[in-house]
C-alpha cells in the first residue's frame, strides 16, 4: 500500500470557520502574536493568553469538518495516509482521519507548566488556578513562537518515506514545517493546493499546483488518486 503524507495549514480549516493567521501584519485575531503565542507573552500576562485560547477553544467546539477534511478520509481506503498538520484544531480527527500528527499542539489539550509530558484533554475554559497533578498551573498545549517543535523529527521521518505528498492551505513560509517539502524523496508526485499558492513550481519535479480553496482542490485530487 502506497504512503500518502498530507501537510495541512490554516487554509484547510478556514472554510469551517476557523480564523486563519497570516504573518504579514503580525496580528492574530486582532492580537499581537507575541502577546498571546509566546513564552514572553505568557510570563507577562497569563490571563490574557488564557482568555485568547479560551475563546478559540469555544469557537472550535461550534464548527465542523468541511468537504476537504472528509475527502482525505476517503484516501484511507486505498492508501496509508498520515496527516501532518500545523493546525491546532481537531477537525481532521472528527472527520475520521486515523493518523494525525499535530506539529503545533492541540487546542483541546492542556499541559503542565513544569512537565511537558503531563498532558490532559480539555474542552472547558482554562483559568488561573487550574492546576495539574504536579501542582503547577496548566497552560495551553500549543507550541508557541520561540519554542521547540517536539514532533518535527517524527514529521521529517514520515515525510521522507512518502510515495505521494499533498500540501494544503499553507503558505509554506513558516519554519520548520516549510522545510518538510525538501525532505521528500526526489520526483515523487507533489500536489500543492492553496488559493494563493506561494511556491516555485520549477524547483520541484512532478509538482501539480491547484490555485483553489481546499474544499474544491482537495476533492479533485482525492478523486484522481482513488481512481489511479
């Protein structure tokens, strides 16, 4: 069974109603990213950071997987599929995808501020005073700017073994995730799906670019791959 690796970014979930973040203005839902998504911001104003993620968590619980999420599930009937996502939502899992690697953490989980291995499922609001078993304050289980990406080595290994690579809804400008395309085997088919694709097509052999939103482009590619 051939292996498909799917790298997804914010554009994958945008049609479900999840707000996207783009680097250009340095803002995330009206906030300076360093105030709500960095260790410095956490130390400066924990209440502000918790409030930001509480609102995002509440929003996530009100939205649903879109056609692109559902289409990827169909690939599992013919391929071994691993999704590597930069998104912190659980829409891939809710759609039915069985193997999802979250590079940047998960919004519906929290962890100890002392021990990063103490991780808990969490759907309600997270507030100051919510402690874990080591008596430390719980924090969002999110990889913030300036923090290491602990699952990146695993993502590299998975990508390097892919027979087909799909890249969906990402600018490929955020590192280290953007480096993954360069770690795939030479000449494997690569599909890049984004309304405003930012990629130099001549740098990659067998690259197919679809300048379309995820719900359109992903469905097209999935149908093509299923009937190969």
